[in-house]
C-alpha cells in the first residue's frame, strides 16, 4: 500500500483518499437531509444559504473526526466489516451527534432541527457504508496490492511474517523469499525463490514493486549472499529497496527494538532537538490543558466527592515519576486504590482485576478521570499533554538495565496520553515495557503537533471503551 510522510508520520495514501471521499459523502448527505427534512424544498431548485453551508461543512468535519476517534478504519482491517459498521453507528449517532448538539449551543443556528440531524446521520450511514465496502474490496484486490520480495529467509524474515499475520496486513503481498545462505531458511520452503537468471530478471518476471532486505548475516566470509550490485541495479531500474527498520516503521508505526543500535539513531535526522517544535508544543499543551480544565472541572468536583464518600481523605494521590531527561517530579491523580495499597513500601505493578482498586477507583480508571489532576503537571511544564507515560524511578532503574535504549523515551516530556497507549495494552512486566518502547521510540523520532492531534482524537476510543486499563 502506498505511503506518504506528513510531518514525519507515516500515512497510508489510500486512507487519505478514502477520508476525502467520505468527507464529500458526509457533506452531500447533510445537505440532502437538511433540505428535505427541514426546508421541505426540491433539492435541485434549492440555493443553499451561508448558514446551510456552515452546517454542511461542520457536520462533515465532526462526523469524520468521530469516525477516526472510534478507530473505525482500524476495525475495518482487524475486526471485519460488521464491527466497522457498528463502530460507525456509534461514532455518528452518539459521539458525532452529541458533539453537533453541543456545538449548536455555541454556534447559533447550526442545526435547523433535530430531525435534520437524524435524517443526515441515517443517509450518511448508508452512503459511507457503500463507499467503505467498495474501498475495502478494491484496496485488498490482488491486482492492486504492493508486491514485495524479501531478501533473506532466516529469523528476521520469519519475524516479519509473524508480524504481518498479527497485524492483519492489507494492501501489500509477500511474493517470496530469497535465502542468502543454503542453511538459512526458517520460513516455509514453499515460499523460497531461486534467482537463477539474476535478481533483476526475477523482479521483472514477478512484477515486484519492492525488495525488503532482511538478511541475518551479511559477511561473505561466513558464506552469506548479499547481491549489492544487483540490488543497486534494481533500485536504479525503479524497484524500491527497503531495510527492515524502515519497513516496520512505515507499515506498523513502530521502531523495532531488536533491529536498531545507538549508531542507527545517531545518523537519523529526526532524532534531534528542535527549539521551535518544543515552543509550539508548549503552546499546544497550555491551550488544551486550560480548555480541558474549563470543560471538566464539574467532573473533577464530582470525582473528588465520590472518592471522599467511599474511602475518605486523602482525595488525591501523589507519586514520584521520572520525567524529561531523567528529572524526578511528583505526579498527581485522584486516588483509585486503598490507602494501604503498598503497605510493604515496595513499588508494585498494577495487575488485571487488581484487588487494591476501589469501586469508585475502577470507574475513574476505566474512564481516565483519575488522570485529570495531571493537567496541572502539564501547566507547570513537568509533563506534556502527549508523550510517553512516566514511570516510577524504581521501575525505570530496573528497566534501563534490562531493555536497551530505554532511557531514550525520557528525551521528550512524559504525557497524559501517548502513542504506546493507543497501540499497546496496559503493561505490567519487563516484556510489556519493551513492547511499549517500540512505539515510544516512534514517537520520540517522529513527534509533531500533527501526530499529537491524531493521538488526542484517537484517545477518545481508548477512553470510551476503557482499553488498556488495570
């Protein structure tokens, strides 16, 4: 599947096209719903007013954002068309409709009637469902898939196959593997190819779009085969040559820890400090934190009362965490566990169905209400709104020894929500921390205001569905 990079973030081009088409479909259905249900006029003889145009544009924008927030596109890949349709119903009828109703109190005259909104949403569901059915039929058609040839058939190649199967890979197809060593093959031997007439001839015959280099050993003195000149010939002839790290980053939006070294990071331009980016991010943090405090202070007050009524004081819980460049700071939360949760004085990972969590605590953890006091950490500059979640010093000390490059995640400010929280469930072990780090490294390398906004929007699904909570 074709990709482009927008502010360093990898975006699949067909999904950009799908979003544009859906925006026009949403706008058209909003216009039809408004014209027939509210105005009662012939659609073809109706000249829209500025107010109608405003409604159509805002409706389409809100519904599209609601779709993205509910993870609809990802569900279409991993959960099937039925799940995608259910998520679309929820995003339009609940999240989108509620957002439009709230906006109608701010923008006077945004909606002429609730009937117009219902008619528009119903038509949108039908129109968008048809568009997506056609899109997923086309994008996964074999004649449109990106054809990939893997150079290598050992452990690295086998891991790629495992990852592709786990991620419900679409839009691309692995055509076969060329072993670099007679003793190397780990993948299914039926997938092996032999470039008898040369790599270039094989690429042309199989209509290969991309060669993925995944060789375990490149040293010729150990008998490995690395056709450098032939690869260069293929590249100059128009075939894309990709290394494993780039492939993981592009296709799975992660930086594979086992494939990188400190020297790899040293020569990547994205791993560099940008003063202008930090200043822009700081403005974003303050603006969104103040706006949220203004909107959610009643929820914070109710949460405080609920915590006090169940378990008494203290309402808040503070804990030391490791922040930017390893600096220790105090994080604040609404208390969700018993007061003797760590009576032994030793830091303990939270577990699934943790018995230390109170009834109110379970609810506020599921809805992320317990994290709201951290908005003050953001305003103070100790945290960012988006960034890797901060860990306790005790955990950081041990994880830094067991996981290579773990401290790199501290080169950006920790956040209330992060890329790893969207991509991986709650972690409570060294293995979980390593699995989350591949996404934290992606964020450290590619973070921008655009990526921060995307994470904010996608976090709605995490909050509403209670994903990754223990």
